[in-house]
């Protein structure tokens, strides 16, 4: 049970990391305009 929860948390962390990178990339594009 705990292993499943930790895997889900790990996936969530990866997803959030990708989301933050995407947001940062868009912010850089907006600054350039």
C-alpha cells in the first residue's frame, strides 16, 4: 500500500516539475514580446 502511494507521489512530483518548466518557458516567451 505504501509503495503505491509513494509511486503516485513520485509521479505527481514529476508532473509538477514539468508543469513548472512549461510555465517558466511561457513566461520567458511573454517577456520577449
